[in-house]
């Protein structure tokens, strides 16, 4: 294998491993997640 392939694999693995801490969700993001879960749950219960 050529060095470029090893470099690409190394970069891919480093992009998957993220040591930087994530900030908490913004209240708008959390509200949208809960709304999505509620709507999906409601739709799946009406199908059955």
C-alpha cells in the first residue's frame, strides 16, 4: 500500500475519535427532538 492510503486511513480514524467535549443541547434543539419523538410515536400508534 502506498503512504497516501495509510494517511487517509489515519485521518479517517482520527475523525471518528473526538476527544473534544460537546456542549449541552440548546433548549430549542431539545424541544425539537422531543417534538419529533412525540410525532413519530403518535404516528406509529395510529398505524397499529
